[in-house]
C-alpha cells in the first residue's frame, strides 16, 4: 500500500486524532476500479501516480509536446534545472533522486516510525527502491526529489502532475495542475515551521518554472490539523474536502493569481 499522508512540520499543536509525533509530509493516493469515476478495468491493486491510463489522444499530445508545456514533451518542465530558492531557513533546492546515491538516506527516513505510520514504506531498502524506481521508470509525470537546504539533504519531495494522477478523478482538474508530497527527514527539523517555509518555496518554484501551471495542490488527511495548518501558512487555501480511497482529504490549493496575496 502506498503512502497516505504525513505532516510537513508546523508550530501548530499536534492533532489528537493522529500520531502524537509530527508526521512528515503529504503522500500519494490509491486508485481502484471501485472508485467513482475510475477508469474501467483499472487494477485495484495498482497505486499512486502511475495508475492513470492516458487516452490515445492525450498520448499523442504528450509525444508532440503540446500538452506538457515544453518543447521536448517534459511533463514537469525540466525540474532538474530549476534554480535554488532563497528562504528564511537558507538556500533551498530540489535535486532529483538518484537511487545509487540517495537510497540509503531515504530508506532510513522511511523507517522512522513517525514517517512509516503514514508513508508505509518501512522495511528493507528494496521497499523504498521499488517506490522510487516506479517513478523514475515512468513517463515523467512524477519526479522524486531530495530537498537540500544549505547543501544538506533534509527532506523528500514528490513533484507530480496532479491532472495526470488518480487524484484527478476526485476533483475538477485543470491542465498542468501540479501536486506536492513531502516528508521532513530529520526529527530536529520538524515542528518548528520549516515545513511551512519549504512548502511555500516549492510552490513558488513550481509556479516560477511551470508557466502553464495555474495552481499547486496537495491532499493532506483532513484530520491532520498540523499538516493543514502548515499548508495554510504556506499560502494554500482549503478548496474542498475530498473522499479518497484511503482517507478524507483536505484539498489544498495555492493559486498563481493569489501567490503574492496569501
């Protein structure tokens, strides 16, 4: 089962209905043929960002680069080349994951009980490797990244095309909607507002480098008050409550039109 949801870190008090430790980030959702609007014949055991079959017409547009927004068909506008962001916590950048280099660190984070309770990727490194490799071997609609703060890897992000994700079955998706999943790796970086700072920075990076994207989304568990508070502090708004296969989620949205207001 893929990760469900974890808390990016905020100074808000913990939600008594969830884990007592700060839960680290926001995770993908399952797809099933029993879901409303699910594609006929979808595999109930398939999961997360790779479980949305594209129409022949959309595949043709992707191949031509017309839907991606970039001339080479890159679905996330060359994320690897995005420039660092200056934040109150330091210089931050997203670095696409390389399994040979980054797997031990990410697997260690996934085995932290506070992380494992929500991402459900604890166990040997092969469990985390399979999760990451599924994205790296895919069509580029989801890119796993290390969040590097002042040269130190301290968080894990998945930047994904929400409009091409199973999440799009559960809300009125727009072309180029971009989603964020996040976990904060180090215990000392949790619970003091760094997650809020990074969420704002990453949303700004998406909007700065993806000109066709009009909004950035996330879907934390509605019961996870600290997580929702972190997104609100980062300039997201609560757009709707959404019933996903594994949780009732708060659909959080950061709009390009409101980015300098919220």
